[in-house]
C-alpha cells in the first residue's frame, strides 16, 4: 500500500463503479468525496459505506475540494459533468473511467471521433489537467465487495508519467495490480476491451471477466 494519502473526488460515485472505488480507497485511508448531481444521493451512498473517510456532496463541491478527481459517470454524462466542474479540475489529475458504450449495442466497439473517451475528456478540460485513463475493465460488482480479491489487472494510460504513477499506486491501494501502458492515445485499447469483455461475460456466462498481464518477472 502506498504511503501517500489523497483527497479524492469520485464523480458519479453513486454508480456501481464509482461506489466500489470510493469504498476501497476509503478503506485504504484516503479521504474520499462521493460526488453526484444530487447531493442527497451522494450522502446516502457515503452513509451506506459507513467509513469516516468517505463523505457525499455535489459534484462541484467534490471536485473543488479534491487533489484527484475520478470520473465514473456513463459516457453520455461525460461532457456535461466535465463542463460543470471545469474550473475545479484545473491543475489536477483527472482519472477518466469512461467507456464509450452506445446502447443497445454495448458489445460492439464504438470509439468517439477523438479516438477515445479519455482523449475526449482531455479536449474538454484543457491542457492544464493531467488526464489519466484507468479502471475500465474491472467488474463493478467485484469492486463493491471489499472481501473479493480482484484478479483483473488495470491498464493505466496518460501523457504525464508522474500522474500515471499516482494512479498505479491508487489501483494498488484498492487491491489491484496496475500497469503503465503509455500515452493517452493508448486509452482506446482499454476502452475497446470493455465491449469485448461484455460479450465474453454474456457468451460464457462469466460474472465479471477481466484481463491479466502474463509473462511478468514475478510470474503474476
């Protein structure tokens, strides 16, 4: 577990993915603010987690008070959410967990014009924000269970190496193995993998398929 402790805003933290990350980071000792368009929903989610490190507020307040902002909203809400917190994310790390799924064909890869959701996020918030892409391929249900050992590795891409390293450590704090996979343009690969994993889950009836990097020096 890393020694650094951060104040983390999880925007969309009332959803399964954000809730699970907030729960795990709170348990690791980070201060976590669950953000939502509806502050009362955020408060309810924080109360359910029942950890003094975790609180619930509106998205804008969460982003303003955080060192690191994590965006876990559905792709359709990515743009309006980032516009609402634009001034509050400047000069910070923004972790984009968005996946460009287009219902009802969520098992088909459909990347946006920008190349990936993460690149779209970078265009929306501007160059002063260090955008990092991560956590797209981890089962939300597995994240929500603090007793579940996460077997899925996390792919971390971003143009700022130091920002990527912070997110790698955050993944480890949440009980996952993470890997640097290069610049933000490589986020397209991780995002596209999500549609493949959804297909695999359905075809083989797997509750939360993930990926694992093989051939590592420690055999992991």
